[in-house]
C-alpha cells in the first residue's frame, strides 16, 4: 500500500478478524495476572466491539469468552 491508498472495509475487517484470532492465541499462553495479559485483554475488548459493530458474528471465533 502506498501513500494515498486506502483499505476497503472488507480488508479492514479481515485484518481485525486475523488480529482477534492471533491475540487470543497469545492470551491463552500468558498468565492472566500479568501486565501483558491485561494489555492484551484491553485490545481483545476493543476488537470485539469493532467486529460486533461491523456485523461480524464472533461466537465461533471467540475462544476466550471474557
């Protein structure tokens, strides 16, 4: 992507779904009391809001379920 190019909504949703899945993998391998986990959980919640507001059903994707 070069300056002036914009992602389509579909591309942005794809990236968000991929990030949501990857983030959950990291969360599973991290101690829930750690600072890193707390930061990841904040991003996890942000991504849940973004995906849900975009009409994506995350029921099957959400393995953390917090």
